[in-house]
């Protein structure tokens, strides 16, 4: 049975920061909205009481209007039931505002755009850019507007075919793109914007992605990489040396992400007895990892704590010379988008250099900056670390991600286990 609820529509605000007050009519299939033609600021709205706070000069008048509209909706519901009719969300809305054009569910694309606009203000530009690509593909395929109720299992299968047939995307990309749609649709359900019964993902699953062997190095291969003669280490070292040392540091420092290593300041490393302690804010999750660095990580980091002439760096200086060009010109790191662009550009440079280093060390693997995280996870797993500990070390948002890191079976462990399983039966 349909219900009517006052809500503050914060997804699309006026230029002055105010948001419209709307009535949300919801039944088991959909939600429709009716604007009351009044806008207030977020601090003037009480979401628990669903009324305007007393700090608004017209609070009493607005709240009386809300109460009148709710009463009208309740009267319409009773009248429909008395006539043997189903009080749907649309029927209640039309009863409260007769003569108005019927509306469908809100536009999914506008909803996601509004969320990404807000997210970008928090500095999450990598996620914003990645998900805007998905929104662009949806616009290309479906056009705009794209109502929530148009996103059906059939529509998702159509989009899947478009991604594979027209865009030439791989199954992994399709899986990720559809996953982005799912995240936003499910959030809209939690916010009451759309009925849970309308969830298309209850009857649709994206294509399965074949798990591939991730590049990860053994302790012996790390030793080969570390023993390469690339000249003096630390500040002022060759590009090859810096790339090698940043990769090793990432492995030794619990698989720290390349972007986080690039942003490390000297102040993020402090003395801890005869060693060093690291504490930094992870760019992807905003968590604050803090731990004492193992000896190999300390040995890599110490030469970068001083300038090429041996004088100590300032606390605000970058630890590694990653966000600097080859000629020393600094990248634009004044805002998050500038830092993201800088890290993205340097990732490409580092990955190209890592492939050369792998050849020099006779490592038959396609090395990338991300391989350092998989290497750490694999070595930790082989040492018997629990999945929870590895997940915490890698700063993953959930265990499912960590399970993908360690999902590929350890063939040597399997062979050893099989050999020990049936003693004396040969």
C-alpha cells in the first residue's frame, strides 16, 4: 500500500544552496515525487521529524502545508480503498495534485551525476572519473532521461551486449561497469528513492570473469631486483633506481599503493627506536594506516630522507621524487585533481621502467606498480597470515577484495599437501 513521506531533495540544489521539499509517494513497485514549491537549507530541515526547523522564519506555515498535503494523501487513500481501488503511489500523487502531468521515477543518470558532483568535492577524483565513464556509456546506449524504472534485467542485458559488441569491452570491464550501476541503484533503494522490489539485480548477474594469474614475485626474485647495480640510491638517483626502490618499498611497507607512496611526505616517517614508523592517510579509503616499518623498508627509505648533498629534507618534502618531472619541474599538486593527474602520468612512466628492470633481473613476469601489492599479499599468505590481517594491511574496504588477491591456488603448497596426504601408500 502506498505511503507519503516529506523529504528534502538534496540531490539537486538551487544556486543559493537551498533544496526543494517534496512529498515522496511509494508503493511496492515505484516511487514518485511531488514538489511543494518550497526550498530550504539542509540545516533548516529536521530529517527525523520530516519537518522544517524553527530556525526558519516561515516554519509554522510550511509545516502546516506539509501536514495538509499528508492529510490529503491519507484521505485519497481511504477514498480509493472505499471504491475498491488500489492506492498506488501515482494515484495518491495525482489525488494530492490533480491536473498535473504524471511523472515517472527520477532519472538515474541525473541521480548519479549529482552524487559524483558531491563526491568530487571530497577529493575522490579517481573514482569520480572512473564512474563518469560508465554514466557516459549509459547515455550513449539509452539516451536521457533514463528513469529508474527503465533499468530492468532486460535493459542490463542490452547494455551488456552494447559494451561487448559495440564498445569492444572485455568481460572484466563489463563486470566493473555493471557493478557501478548496481552500487548507485542499491544506494537509491536504501535512501527510499526507489522501491526494493524494483531492484533489477535480483534477476540479473553480470558475466562471469575468468580469474587470471596475477603477477607476484618470490623472495628470490625480489632479491634479484634489489641486487641490480643501478648506481647510488636515494635522492638524486637514476630513474631506474628510484622505480626499483619505490617498488621494493611498496612490497616491504605492507603493499602500500603507488598513489599513496607518491604522496608520502618526510613527516609521515618518524623515528621509532632504531627504526622508522609510518603513518599516512590512504587516498582511496581515507583510513590512517600506522605501523613500524620492517628493516628492508627502512633501508630503502632512509636514503630518501636526505637531499642529494646529504642535508636533511624538510618535513613537508615528498619522500620519493615521484611527483617531479625528469628535469625537476614539479607537477601541479595544488588540488586533488592535479595530484591524481600527476600520479596517473608517473604510473605509466614507472610501469614502462619496471618492464625493463624485469628483463635486467631476468624475471619472466610483466611487472607493474600494482604487482607490489599482489606480491606482498602472496608472501603474507604463504607465511600463514590470516585473510583478515592481510586485508587490514592492504587497506581493503572488505574481505571480498582481499580474497580475489589470494584466490589463485598456491600450486607448490598443493603439491606438497598432496604428497604428505597419503604417506606409505606408494
